[in-house]
């Protein structure tokens, strides 16, 4: 079987990209579904017509030459992540900061050799997993003191090294993408149970490096919760923590690598907690007359100890545009699951809390009673397809993007109003700004906001930066985090610098100086060398 080909400019695979003909058909329905008017469909600039800077450095010779490339397609394919900003530039064929060399090591020995070569060549090193960063995390936008940039693609490091069925843990190569992780574990009737929206492309190492959040709403929501041990190759040597279920021995070496975004080294493998696939499930779709009433119910559930696997609250517009609701009610997609026994009683208790806050629902029948009830199935399909739809809207001249954060319950109502208002003011009318909860905790939710507006054709980059500044400022001024699970990268740096304590930044710079004394690793991300 031939391997699927990644889209050069957009999300996912070429065979799943929504083409121009489909976009034209969809354009006729956009005014009714989104309240926006599509512009003329646009075609992407072909690679041969793209503006790709000439390589500044010569690739390594000898054994490393076999795993290195300076091809236009390889450099362009590793130049960007998948944010709206990345996608519009790749679509228009604009590559200002493409890496000079792309390498795909097949072993840790080759990773070490590449880092040694990069130090000698004065080349910055950009770690690359699945390329799904939406915050400028893999762009070779590096300081001028470097002579070039080497992108190290870790996708070939994707094997199952060891499985401990007694402890329910597995050691897996960091380059394994989501489907590969589940394939490896599925052969042993196990699962990692970690399913971010980027699942089909993003990798285990990328999840760890960015502190990614999975699909499940409560308990074990972040990859942090699933990591038992991490191994990384740094410019100063190997960094590997002892495999333990827990430890109070000082600051955790794993925690330092979790969220390090490639600034300290390249994660090559990790021990992660696994489990059998859950066999018991129950779910409902619950309606509320307002998003804030729904939020009160979600808070009650999050503080109840029931730990639902899905507790995703959509505002009325979000529910409508995903096909999960009719636009008249906020909708809570509520689900529970277990490997040990039925969850019907837990669902009953959660629904009782919903009823106390004005929630209502329809009892499922037939197939729905045994699976996903109500609008959850429609929403799940839209959720998986959403990045492809964003790219289709971009071709039709509609800016569509998302941002996410987290805030405590006591501050949520005012925070929600100010952040949503900042987005609307920055975009102007007409625009569409919607909100949902992706994850919830006993002390607060993680709001995820989607924005849509007519694009200023040819000026989308400036338009995006205006919106990003307004929303970023509102989030930080309101006491939220600039990111709940999308990482920092280069795009979030201005607000991350405001969020973190200055003394912590100094400590982080000290750690980087110890393992990366030349400051080669992903410069511009998290800290300045």
C-alpha cells in the first residue's frame, strides 16, 4: 500500500483536503449556517511558484548525508506548523524562514551525530514531530547569529520498545503518531487513551514537548498525567528519568521536559501509562437555556467526583454550526466510561445535577441507547473534520481560527464576556465568535473560542495579528492562561513572558545553559538564550 501524502499547505492528507469544487458548493450554504458571505474560491500557489529562500548551509557529508535533504518539497513541508497564520502563508507560497536542511534520523545515535554536526555548523536545531503546532513552534524563525537551521524530523523513531502488562505501561518511540501508538498498543489489547484533535498526525514526543491535552474532559486530561518516564538527547548528553509510578525526590526531571517545546533537547522515547479499552459507556446530550446556566451545571459535575470522560459544553451557535444542536440552546455533551463496570448510576447522578441547573434531555432509544446519544455523534464528526473545514473556509475568503485558555470558576463569567468582546471588537462586523469547554476541573473550565470573519484578502497576516493581540491581551489581563494545551511557541511568547514569574524564567534559562550551552535548540521558543 502506498503511504498517504501530507498536504503541502494545509491540514492533514491530500486525499482528505476539501477541493475547490466542494468549496464552491459549500459557499452557497455559508450565509445561512455562519451568517457570513463567501468570497471567490482561491487556489493554492504551486510549489514551483513559491518563494523559498536558498539554503544557507551545506548539509553534512558521510553517513549523515543519507538522512538529510535540501529538496524544495522537504524544506517547504517542514517550514510551518498548521495555524491559520502558517496555512495562509503556505497557501500563498510565502516561505520566509524555511529550514536549510531537513534530517530524518533512524536512531538515537544519528540524533546525537546531528546535534554534533549542528554545533559545528552553527545551525539552530528545530525539532519536528507531526508538524501540527498552531503557535509557531516548528518555524525556523531563528536569530541572525546562526548560519542556518536544521530541522530534525523524529518520525522514524516510532517503535514499541517494551510493554509492561503487569504495571500497565509501555515504552514507545517519540516519533509515533497517534494511530501508530494505538496500533502498537492495540496488538496487546491496550490503549493509551489519548486522543487530541490532531491525533492522526501529532506524535507522542510532540504531545510531551507541548503538554498536549487529549479528548477526555476530566482526570488524565493532559499527557502529563500519562507520562511515567522520558528520555531525551540534548547537546550535552542523554537526559533520562527513572521509571517510577511517583516520586517526591525534588523537582521532577520529567516535568522539566514536559512542555519544554524542544528547547532543552529532542525527546526520543517515553514510558507512558496504558490500560485496556473501556467496555462500559453511557452518554447524553443536555440542553440549557444559556451558556452560563450550562457552566453552572458543569461546575457542579466537575466538583462531584464523578469524573466524566466527556463534559463538553457548547454555546448555542457552536452547537448549531457543528450540527449538534439547532441554535436555540447551549448543549452539554456528557459521557462516562469504565473498564471495570457499568456507569449508568454515575450518569444518573450527573443528570440530576444538570436538572438542578435547568438542564433537559431526551432519553435515547434503539442504537443510540447503546452508544453516543443525541448530538454528540454529529459533534464528534465535525470535531474531527474541523481543521479541514477551516482550510476550506480560508479558500473562500473567511478567516477561521481558535484560541483556548483556562480560568477559575469565580472569574469565568466576567472573563468570558471580556475575551469574547475583545475578539468581536478586533474582527468587526460581521463576525462569528463562539465558545465551548474542552476540559473542566473542580476549580475551573478550559474555554475554547472559535472566531470567523471575512478575510481581508491579501492582508490576512496583519488581520490575524490584530485579532491575536486583542485576544491575547484580554486573556492575560483577565487572569487566564495564554494556552491550556496548544503550547507557547513563538506566537504566544509575548503573553507567556507576562504570565510566568521572572525568577522562573531565570531558572529556566539556567537549565537551558546547562544542557544547551550554545543555545541551538529551538531558539525563540519559551526563552531567549
